[in-house]
C-alpha cells in the first residue's frame, strides 16, 4: 500500500490553518435549514495503481448500526420480490432489525438483474415496500438457469461505474443505464484481455462483474487497500479518485455502518479502476485541498426533495461540477445517514 505522506501533511496543515478545512455540514437537520458545520479530517491518499483513496474521519451521528442488504439477504431477513415492472421492485424486512439498502446495490436474478435507484431504510417487520430500481441487464425477461424468477436472493456487488450511477440517479434514464452498462463492459473486456460478457446473459452487468478475469484484476487493489480500516477508528467515509481525477465520495452517519459497507464499496471502486486503466500511464493523486473542496461542494447547489418512503427523504443538490444525494432518516431526527457525492465530468 502506498501512502503519500507529503500530501497528508499538507492536507492536515490546510485543515488546521484554513476555514475551508471544515467540511460542509448538513449531516443533520431538515432540508431547507441552514446546515450545521461539523469538523472532519482527511487521511491519504492511499494509492494502488490508478486508484487513490482518501479516508474521512468524523463523529458518529447515530448510535448502533443497521444490517446491510447483503447481510439481510444472506440471513434471509429481507425478501426482494419481482414485480414485473422494470423500474420498481418490492422489498420486505421480515426481521426485528433495521435494514439499510443503498442505491447502486445490485440484486441478482428475477426477470432481470436490477440496481437499487435510491437508499432505503426498512423498519422491523416492514411489510412490502416499493423501491425504485433500474435494470442493469438488457433483453432478458425470463428465468436464468436455476435462479429464482420471482425473487432476488443475493446482492454481492454494487454498480462499478460513475456513468451508470449518473444515468440512474441524476438522469433517471433506463436507456442511458443500459448504454453505460454496455460501455463499462467494453472497457472491462479491453483491459482484462477477454470478453467479460457471460454466455448466460451477455448484457448482465452483474455477471460481467463476476467474471474471473475482472475479479482477478480487481483483487490486487482490494488486497492492498482492503485493510485500511483494520487499525483505524472513527472513519465514516471515503473519497476515491481514478487516473488522478476525483470520482465520488460516500460518507455515513456512523463508522460502524461504513465499516460494514467498505468491502463492497472498495470492490466496486477497484473494478471501476480496472475499467478505466490506461496502459502504462501514471497519475498523481489529487491534492488534499482539492478533495476538501469536492466534499465542501456536496452541500452546495439547488436542492430538490423527494420522499422515498414515509421514513426516508432524499435531498439532491446539483452544482456546476458535482451532484450530491443526502439520505435523511426522519426516525432519527432527520440525520443524514448517507451522503453520496459524484463528480459529473
């Protein structure tokens, strides 16, 4: 693992010396209110190949944690049902625990593989709740092999493409999602030296992510960077850059939730880095001040509010360069459980 010590020291000096070192708040309260200012700090970059990671430290805003969609499906605490509507699924928490579902989570099976379009928090014994989704597999509308066709029983991967996320979360365009999935598959094929499209379903992003060459290429990133949280506490999120350019950030209301999600998030970032690899080119990681500015920008822009459920509200902010998505939990005084910031270009 390579850590740029100079960059880290520079970032620390900037955070001590400048007001800009205060990451924009907005992690609690309600949309439309003046956001609070909370101080966070960055550590990094940690770099492997063309992927650089900055860790974000901060205080927990919620006590305890949720179980994730992946955990809940493995433990059979959640049922994700096919509705035969491309852009909507049904989800039910049959356990006594709270379940957190993140946008970009891919569920495998059904009539077509889907990605969740929004974050959702499922209360215990939730009953059936609709959730917006996008198809990440074009053409299939029948059972695949021995998989269940009426339910989705696994969620081991998240969308590994900034462009697919933007097509779903910002543009809300199914045709754009299909287009960008195909582009991502082409890039992965070119950089792994073989066709990553599966014979079982050539258009499936999920099956492309499972491809053995894709997994092998991503594995070196995961092995080098995966242990970053092992000896660290109070880490509530991360920013990652590919080829020297900032891509996205994910910040959470608790370090425990981030730690649970970290392996899945890192794997997706690693696969995206494989897709964007450019031969023998080398890139310098972004400076800490640039990363700081990117996170600050996540609280700027015109706000749009959307009720995802009776409990969850999504607040979108669209600025010149970035788009951010806040997931607010009304059951916890409107705390922002997750902020996702995506670079638009």
